C-alpha cells in the first residue's frame, strides 16, 4: 500500500495536544520572521546592505514571484498554519470534543507543511548553489518549515499506527 | 459563541497583532540609533563636489556594487540637483567583502578621478551595476565606461591597477571599518549619521535640519 496515499485518504482522528501546540508556536515564530522581511521589503527601496550578505539574497530575482515578495507568501503560509492549529486547539479545549471537521482542518494544515518544506528546500538551494550568499532570516524560515513538517509528520504517522 | 471562545480568539489575534506592531516599532527605533563613530575630517584626498563653504557637508560611505547603494544613487543626485541649500558632497569607499567586484570598481573610480572624472565614473558604475557585478573580470566593461566619458582609456587601464588606486580605496575602506560603519550606504550630514532616508522628502528634511 502506498503510504502517501494512505496519509491523504485516511481521516485524522487522533492528534496529541502537545504536538499541535508545538506547531502553533513554531508557525507563529515563522510568521514573525516572514513578517519582518515583508515589512522590510515594503518600507524601503532595498534594505541597506549589511556585512551579512542579506542584501544579495533579498534583492535577487528569487526574492519575488509575480511581483510579490516571497516573504509575504511565507507570512501568509505561516499564518494559515497557525490558524489551522489554533482552530483545532480551540475546539478541543472549549469543553467539547473536537469534531470531524476540526480534524479535517488539522489534516489539511498538516499536509500543507509539505508545501512549506519544499519551498524552503528550494530557497536554501538557491542561497547555497545559485547566489552563494546567505540570509539569516531566510535560513531561520527554512528551519521553522522543517520543524513544522517534522511535527506534522509525527502526528500523521501516529494516526496511521493505531 | 460563548465568552470563552471570544477570549481564546481574542488572545490569538492580539498575539499576532503584537508581533507585527513590535516589529514595526523596533525597526523604527533601530534606525534612529546611529552605530558609527565620527568620520575623519574632509581632506584634499577626498572626492568632493559642491562649494567648500557650503552649510551642509554630506559624506556617503558606499559600495559601488551594493544594490541599495545603486538604488540610492538617483535619489542622492536628485537631492544635490534640487536642494536650495548648498551641499558639499563627499564620497568614501566602503567595498564590502561579499561583493566580489566592488573593490576593483572602486579602483576604476579612482582611476577616473586621476583624470578628473570621479563622479561621472561612479555614476555610471552605480547606474549599470547589473552589467558588471557578476563578471569574472569587469575591467573591459569599465574601460568601455572610460571611453564613454572621454577618458584616455590606456591611461585609465594602467591607473586602475596601480598601487595609488588600490591604496586610496584601502585607506577609505579602513577608515570606514575603524569608525564602525555597519551598512552601506551610510550618510553623514555635518559629521552626524542620519537614518537611511526612505525617499526624497525625508532626505530633504534631513538636509534642512542639518543646515539649521
């Protein structure tokens, strides 16, 4: 049986609160990081160059997709992940058990972390092999994306094993 | 919707709001605190234009390959051209290590300065950064600029790699490092660092404030 197919089809009916809280916290951190870069992008023409090499990365052709800064896309992504995790936690702790649609929202939130992981892998590749320059905030975002994916995978796998 | 849910959602929105507000507030603050020391007094070795006795002396520490410096170039030119307050403009090199052609570009501007055309050359280098930033050896492109602004190209080429040009750039870079410049471009008005202006109006206001 194809595992990835199973992950998609099988309904989620178990998720530890601690893991979802971790996802919420990490997504909020990722949001803060991306929001910082987005504000920086819209505030000035180009962020002034520092000795860290951020300017090369943040002004490169890879820093925007269809004229939209990738930092903004990142901020929206983290916001949606945080929102998905929060909706689940809020439902769970309001006194009644989480309903199937809450689990459904959480499942799609968890699956969305794969997208974040792939985007981060691409941008890290760009920094290392194409630009040869690093932006600390971008690497920070890569780290939060990987962590989100790891926690999400953990929940999905545990759900498989019951 | 019960009160508990309202509180839950309220907390969520407030946390996110605080993050955004905190970021905006801290960034504004960070810019106001100048980190650099006092620039060395203006000397005859400096690249200077504008009246010597102007009420405002602007010193720019800059890197010819830095994208932000290139983006500031037209703004600086506009301010210099339109200011009702006379400005003496000083340019000092601070080629950053991560910009591989910044140092040799600075040497090219020094070579142009030897024929009295520093500002013309630095202007072209800023404007056409994209043409030479990533080249393995940008010297031929620089020679093309030299031809364009009417320099003796052969003399320009040999001056560009001369010790005089290299030493001039090194001396300015060392001074920038010594006083702790931590970003390019960094502007000083009458010896005081200003926050990077976000546009023409802000630049103009900073110059008016310095002239008082």
